[in-house]
C-alpha cells in the first residue's frame, strides 16, 4: 500500500506516523527566585522523529521537554533508551 495517491493530477500524501526515538539530553539551568537565590533546574529533552509505518518515510524531528522526575518514569523514553541504538544524542 502506497502513502501517495494521485487525485486529479495532484499528489496527496497520507502517512501513518508513529514516533521513533532518536535520543535524549539533560539540560541543567540555574534560575533565580525573587529574593535572588539560585535554583537549579534539570530538564530532559527527548529527540523524536516521526516514521511512517507503511512506507518508512521519515518526517521532521520533534523534541519534547519535561522535568527530570517525570522523564525518569516516561515509558516512551525508557523504552527508547533500552532499545538497541538508543541513548544520549
């Protein structure tokens, strides 16, 4: 089954996308509260890329960001890191 159809001479693409895991980074920043105290924040950035289940086309990269505590329990991230080739970018 092809993802590209031709309607009245116009090519229309309809892909069945799923998120493919590329890698992850940890971003540590220091912010200051209203009293000038330094607050250290850790965020995790996951790099994903949509991949078509039918034809294998690859879309534009997508990033999601969350707190480290949430990332440590994220099923998508943990599955991607444990897969062969997963890990840090």
